[in-house]
C-alpha cells in the first residue's frame, strides 16, 4: 500500500528500551539513503509534542484525539462504495442520454404514445437512482459526523488526517452528482417537450386525415346531387336532400375549423414542425370554403329552379282548369242569351285570373334564369308556354263565339255531343228521327213510325205502337232519352279510347321505354278504377239504356236497378286529386304525347280523365228534365231514380272533401 500523498517529513520516535533503540538506530543508518524525505529522530513524547500539537495526537502519544482504526476502515470503505455508485449512475445517465439522442420519432399516434411512456419510465427509474445516490451521500456524511461526535467536517478532518482527502473526494462526488442531475434534468425536459410536440403533431395529422376524408366524401355527395329537377316535388326533394347533407356535414365543418385553430395554436407555441402544420391548416380552411360555396351555389340554382317549376305547375294548373271550364260549359245552355252571357262572364273571369295568379310570370322567370337552367327545364318551360298560348287561343275563340251568341239569338240548334276523334264505331241505335217521325226498330227489324205533328196529334203507323204520349211533352221526353242514349254511347267510346289508347299501351314493348319513371307503380293511381267503370257501362248499362228506347217508361227502373254498380264513381272521384298529382308529374312525357298522337286527340289524357266526373253528374240533370215532361206510368220510378242519383252525387261530393263539381 502507498500513502495517498507525497511525504515531506518523517518523525521517528525512538523506542525506550536499549536493545530496541539500538536495532532501530542501526536500521535507520543502514537505510537512510533509501529515504527521499527528511527523517527526524525523536527521543521522547515531549520532542514529538514540539512538532505536533497534542490535540491532533491520540492518547498513546500523549494527545487527546480519540481514534478507532476499525471505524476508519468502515468509513473509508463506505466512501469508496459511494464513489462507485456515483460512477455507475453517471454511466447510466450517459447511456440513456445517448439513447434519447439517437431515437427516431415515430409516424403514428400509438407508437409515439408508447415511446413517450417508455422514455418516461426510464427517466423515472434514473431519477430514483439519482435520488438514491444523493441520499446515500448525505447519509454517509451524517453517519461520519455522528460517530465522531464533532460538530463540523473540519473537526473530523483534523481528527482523521487519513480520511481528509477521501472526505474531500466525497464532497466532490456529491457536487458532481448534483451537476449531473441538473444537466440530465435539462436534457430530459427538452426531450420530453419534443416527444409531447411529436404526439401533438401525430394527433393533428390523424385528425386532419379523418376530417379531410369526411369532407371529400361529403363534397362528392354534394357534387353528385342534381340541381335540375323535373318537377316541383323533385326540386323540393333535392332541396331537402341538400339541407340534410348540410346538417350532416356541419359538425365536420366546425371540427375542421377548430382543428385549423388548434394548428394555429401549435404554430404560435413554437412547435418544431411548423412547416408541416401550416399547409394543413390552409388546406382545411380551403376545403371548408369550397364546400360552403358549392352548397350555396347549388342551393341558389335549386331555389331558382323551384321558382321556375312552380311557374310551370301554375301554368299547367291554370290550363287544366281552363280546359275543365271549357269542357264543363254545356252547349245547350249556351244557346240562350242568358246562358251565353253567363258562360262569357266565366270565360272573362277566368282569363283575368291569369294576371291575378301571375301565370304569365313564367316567361320572365325563363328569361331571368335562362343561364343556369338545364336544357330539360328550358324545354319544359317552352312547352308550358306553348300550352298556355294554345289554351288562351281556345278561350279567345270561345269568347268570340259566346259574344256572337249573346249579341244576336238565332233559332236554337239541336245540341249534339261531338264524337271523339278516331273513336271506335258502334252499331246504330234501334231508333231514329225521320222528317218529324220517331222511328223504332224491333228485334225482327220491323219498323214502327210515330208521326208527331206541330198541333200535338200523333199517328202510329206499322204493326206496333210505342205508346208515346201525343202532346209536346212526349216529343221532349223522347228527345231527352235519345240524347241520354247517344251521349252514353259516346261516353263508352271515349272510355274505350282511354283503355285501348293509353292503358293497353303501357304494356306495348315498342313504346314502353318512353314511360316516365315517375309513373312507375302509379298507373292505378293515374287511372283509378276506370277499367271497372268501363266494363260496367260497356257490358251492362249502355245496353239497358238502349232497351229503354223501346220502353221509355222503364228508364227510372234502369237507374234503380244499377244503383249499387253506380257507386263505383265514388271511388273514382276520391282518387281524382291523387290522379291529378301524378298527371302533373308525368303528363308532359313523350309516352303520353305518342299515345295522343296515335289517337289523333286534340285534348290530352287529363281532359278525358274528367269524363267520368262529368258523366255521373250529368245523369241527375237529364233525369230532372225527364221528370218535368213525364206523366203517368214510370213517373214514380223516375222520381226515385232522381233521388238515388242525387244521393250518389252528394256522396261523391262529400267524399272528395269540398271538391265541388258544377256547370254540367
């Protein structure tokens, strides 16, 4: 072993006994040259006290210092162990610091969380090691101080000259440990901040991707939303879809704006990835603005398209009402001056309603929004305007005719209902008028003539008489029956044209591709129970009415007998409003135009779908006229039949909820 420092002076206390002193002197003389320091030989303790103070000498040298060699060894060992602990801790800190410096930052949230948790755990363990080393050094200092019983480290150092340098080393180790801890803490704070910023960045990038994908998907849905509906209901549905889409995307837009604000906050907090965050904030705001602008643009186009379609619908409704009015004006009533003036007033009032209801605004809307309207919508507008012009022309012609009738009355003209174009031909009736005679055919084709003279006398010719009264009422009665049967025949032919020219064509493979999508699964709504009405009149009611030409007194019985079957009109009239809605949605389609062209009809299908409504109210009017000129046999049945038909009409009116049908 060697001394911990260089020796400058050696004090040698000579033994008190002669023999031992002699050996010591000889040894000193023999090895005196081997020593490189000064050697002073002392003969007694008093000589020693001249060099060293008694307070720094143990009791065996005449001093007062207490000393335990075993305790010195224990303290020396503890200090060496503490130095080893400090060295090991410093190496651990160095390795951890190198690991942190070489760590690559992850690219996803979960990996960043795991790395942050891992490094935080290691940091906590090393922090505990540092604290443990510091506690060990402090405990060692306290133990040495307590065991020596002295009040200060300087006292211990004076007492333990051998421990002095080791004690100073312990102090240096503690100071080194403090510096290492401070440096490590500063390094860890920087690293921990970088890891937290990395986690913030990964969260920001993940949220950015989610929001961006959602907004891109919503933008695709928005662009895929049509801005050109083919009717009011469709445009309203598109507006509702647009509103629903905007409501769904609103939380995402708000999230995107908040996310962009969060990115701004990261930039302001001196985040290390500013160059990556700023472009994403700009992109989020751009996508939000693009969606808002696109939605606003589409809403504006749809709103204007809605105005146009409402104008088209208003024009079509006005035209339908006009056609209904023209069809409802009975020709026979217009023959009188009073009837012509009343019809003229209705015509003029209806024409004035066009201005009040702003029907003519459609042209202005078309000119104003022409740039944004699709070609289909433009075509619908032009078609509606053309229809408006046609109906106005029809009204103008009717007005001119009514003005002539109201200005100058001529001999009444026998009203005969026009036969529809291209109607199927039916067999001639079993009666006809010939030069003032009512001529009937029986089943054997035998002809019986009843001559009606102006002075009221009647003369029967042929093998069979028809038992018609000889006064003027009889002639009028027969005339009403004739009109009833003839109009019934025309009515059945009109129904037949609908069944064959429209209903049957729905199954025609050659033009089925022209059927509008809006009519899909709605054919029963459009036509209602028209097939049932047609079968009843064609197979039953018409033949029974024709039989009444021979037996006019049975006309009332005919209506009473078919009271239940005539109830089918109630179902048809109940369905009529729904039918009109379907017609407004698909009436302008190529399918119906082609069918109308084949039938050579001047009026469209909707005018013919009004026929059953007109017909059911026509019966009670004709029964009233018959009752006025009827006497004797069959009168009671006529009265009961009239009451029955009035009940049916009332039931129809009630079921249609205030839909009044007048002017027939």
